[in-house]
């Protein structure tokens, strides 16, 4: 879990991990894919279930899902010829906590600011 303290921000390793996740989510197709997987009945989706809603080829969908998986945002499980994807709720909660912590710190006085 990533904790934003009052005296220190993310360390190098944490920043690299979060950066990979945010880069993966920065692509509109990947963001939509994650949304489709997370909101699919049962909390998991097969490529065959979601690829029809996108205007890209099935190999492109598979590539984007691989990027999401490598970023830790989805998990996958092969069943026969299909791969089923599930949103990684722990990773999403970590990102949510991080962004919430950053938002809470906005506007707090800094040590280098002179009170007026």
C-alpha cells in the first residue's frame, strides 16, 4: 500500500510502480477496457465478451490487456482457448488511496512558505 506521509512523498520504487499504472490508464482504449472488465457481470470478462464494443482489432485489444496486466491493473486466467480478465481491486484501491492522499495535501502550508 502506498502511504503519503506529511513529511515525505513516494520513494523511487513506489513512484516507478505508480507511474506504470498511470501510464497504462492514460490510453483511452485501456481505460475503457479496464472499465468494461470491472463492470462486467461477475467481475470478469473474456476478450470475446468485450472486444465487440471497440473499433480496434482483436490483437490490439489483446495488446492493451497485456499492458494492463503488466501494470498490475488486471489479472488473467486462461480457460481452454480463452483468457478471462479481472480488475485487480487491490491495485485500484492503492491508486485511489494515493490520489486521495495527494488531494488532501493540496493547499496545506509548506515549510518554505512564509505565513502572512
